[in-house]
C-alpha cells in the first residue's frame, strides 16, 4: 500500500480533515515557511488526531538537540530533515526518533548520496530548486525519477514529494513505486490552508490506483 502524508498542516481542523480522508500521516513544518507552526501549535494539532495517524516534524538546519526536544514535546513519530548535515548527525537524532532524510534531486547523485545515511528510517526525494530546501511545489523531472533498479538498491523505504496534486499523482505512480507520497501545496486553498475536497480527492486517487483502477505497471510491484 502506498502511504499518504499531507504536509504543511497548520490547524486542528485541517489535521482532522486529513485523517478523515484516510491520510496515514501529517506533516508539521518547523522551518521558515508560510506553513510554519510553533511547537505549542504542533502539540495541540497532534493531540487532536486519532490514533494511528503519524505526526511528522519537518526541519531545516535546526540543531540536533532542538529537533529531539521538539519531537518529544509534540509527540512526533518521525522527523523529516531537509538539509545537508552529515550522516553522523542523523545518527544522533535517530537515537531518539525515527528520521526521514530528504534529498533534492538535481541529478542521479541524490540516489547515491542516500546510501550514506544508514541511520535514516526512510528517504524522501523532492525536486531541486536552488536556494530552497523544500516545499517548492515543483515536481521531479520524470527522467530523473528513480529507475526500478535504483529503487531496488535503496536500503530504506522511499517517499516521493514535489509538486504532487490530485491531477498528477496517478501519473507519478505509473512512473515509479514509492513507499509513500507527500503532498502540501497541491491540496491547498492558500498557503497553509488545506482544501478539504482536494485532500479527499488526492487520497482517493492514490487508493484507486492501488486497486488497479488505472494503470498496468502496479502489478509489477505486487
């Protein structure tokens, strides 16, 4: 099953809508962004969610000890790290909480770099935009999506992010087979405010693809 994460949640109402739509996880952004929340806001959002919906914190260039402190305060299931810190720092964070290590895909070297981060629980691949760590709304160029051979070589599950929406997620899934998909701006009414209808449609399209309602390549993975 392809998991779905709705990222950039800023309110309990949007979190509840994501959970009701069937999302497996929500993302809480602690980096500079229109979707940034405080740890107190994040804790309130996390407390309002039903069981089995994972809370993931998104960080950029935050000291490792601060990431761990926020993760414990909020009750995060995992942290998503969007920066170039060395594997040793990821190991330090991973002693306290599961780490999703994010990579910006400018060329195929991103997939080779992922192998250095053995302490990560999962990898996330996002589009490369100069000077922006993530949340750009841009998609990874189709020719740069990981090949089947590259996907088989990954030591950890991987997550596809970048420019996804209800309109294109099925095309993305026809091109590759991620463990999960991560969407933010593609299901928004405005930055930081989710559109409940688009959230429902996004989740429904992923689930429909899994059931074989579109595409033929899915059978290869199963």
